[in-house]
């Protein structure tokens, strides 16, 4: 561990997320009101951001409250996320913002009493982190424990990279200079153990709580008419879009991203954005997607769509060993 660099370049959190391209598709869906898609984002990233909040705040209950608030805030700003960083990195920033607000104007706590028995090095490190100034603590936790790159730490802390480097160096000197984790090698080993310590999170329960909070503040959606003119039968566009996205997803090699429904002169038209695996001419999957969407709209919703406009915005990597479709 002694040759581990003080400040890493290495693989970034954003780079790790590129292996899961579905995050962006889920963000698009969630931005259009699909709370099932948002719940999946919460399940994917909940454990990481709970770990971050706990490491920053030092209190598990406060960490969970902070994370729930951050996820609700993310829901309210989803259109902005589509133009900004990857969802996981953005959530690190949202939690760090709340930590900074909670500690603004506070001095670092005084060291507590000496424990009756020596603490394991990783526990001593966790305790020492609470004594760092908030800015140093945030930078060190994000870089060393959450393994964000310098650029991502700068984004999460709303600081420049030079400021981040300076804070990391000061934090490293303070942490390596005293306590059971003293000396760089021992500090690096303690950080590794603390980083690898699992954070027990019930992902489904967290997603349920977040979605319940989101539904309490979210707009319900726009009503679309069903049945004959004059009948009082309406369907929310968010519910209809969920069904149509599922119809698109049922087509091999296709994942739906966005689905917007427009009402004009009593007729409803769908516009969808897709990601498609490029192992066959794209016209084939597009044609099958249009038929699947039209069929589900009529069969499940009783909705006679005026048409389905498709836009392919991304290409998916086909699973290994999947042969190309017949031309």
C-alpha cells in the first residue's frame, strides 16, 4: 500500500457509469414522470450515497434523511440532470451540498475522550474524519472513500481542482500525523478497510420511501381523452407513456428512453426516443417498435394513436454471442 499515490488519476466514477448506459435512459424516463424508472435509479445509487452521507455526517439516521431529501431534490431537477453530469456523480454533489449547509458556521468538534480499548484502525480513521474541517473532510471522503476523480470532487464540492488538491494534502497530513492510523502506509490500509466496509441499505425500502415523497410533490400529469367524444374517461399521459415504453422495450434490441404524448384536434400522437442495438438494419427494429407501441396502445389502453414518431438517439452494445438478425 505504500506506493499508492497521494492523489489519484485513475478510473473515475463517471467512467464506471459508462458500463451501465441504462442510467441515462432511466433519467430520461424519470424526467417524463416515470417514478418506476426513478425508483430504479434510487436502488442503483442508494447504497453509495448513504455511505457518503454517513461518512460525512457521522450519524446514520441523519445520513438517511439527507439522502432522501437529496433524491427528492434530484427528481425536481431531472431536466437539468440530462444536460449535466452522470446521475451518480450528481447525487454525490447533492449530498455534499447538504453536508456543507449542515456544517456551515460550525467549528470542528473537540476530540472526545480516549477509548477504553484501542479502536481498529478503520474505526479510528472514521472518528478522526469527524475532526477535520468540513471542506477537507468532504474532499478526502469523496476522493479516498468514494473514489471520485479530482474533476468529480471539484464538481461535487463546487471548488476548483487546485483547492481540492490543497484540501486533500492538508487532510492527508492531519490524518497521517496522529492516531492509530498514523503514517502513510497505515492510513492507506485503514482507508481501504473503511472503503470496503459494506453499507447495509435496504434498497427497495429506500426506493419506496423516496417515491412516496416524490409522489407527494410531483405534478400528476396531463389528462388524455379515452373513448368517444363527450365521454368522461381520461388517462394521465404519464401512465400511458409507461405502457408505451414497456411496449418498445419488448422489442429485441430496443430500449425506450423518452415518450411524449401530444393531443391535437382530439387525436393523440406519440413521439419516442430509442436506444437500439446495431446488429441489424435500424429500420427493422424501428418498424417492429412502432407496431408494438400501436398494438399496446389499442389493446391495453384503448387508445387509437394517430401515429408514432421515433428518433434513435443511442446505440446499445448487443450481448456477447447474439447473432445478427435476418435481413
